[in-house]
C-alpha cells in the first residue's frame, strides 16, 4: 500500500512536511510522517497542502539536500561580534 508525505508549505526552498503521527512540522524528510491515502485525503484541505507518494520522494535523490537546523546551533560558537 502506497504511503504519502504531506506538504504543508515551504521554508525558503525547503518543503515543510507534516511530522510523524500528526505532530508538528519539519523540513527534514527523515522526520516527516508517512500517511495512508485515506489519511492524506483527510489532511489536504488547503491549496498549499499536497500529498506526495513516499516512494517518489524516497527515490528522488536529486531533490534531497542537506540543511542546517538553527535550533541545534549554539550562539557561544559564533565568532564574537557576529551577533548584532
């Protein structure tokens, strides 16, 4: 049975995915939820909501890019004077 990733919008060029178990959102495909067709149809209600087959995204290595998540960075590690 095909599963789907649910797109909620964008953060820059990155897709914002529904998280696992309907818990929040993420730009990290590894943390995105996988939903059945029935679940996906119940979620996509707005024009910006889209359901993508997991197999299509998982096999499309060209679209996957490394991102750096700012919430895991410490300001203490920045060059002094970088914070304004």
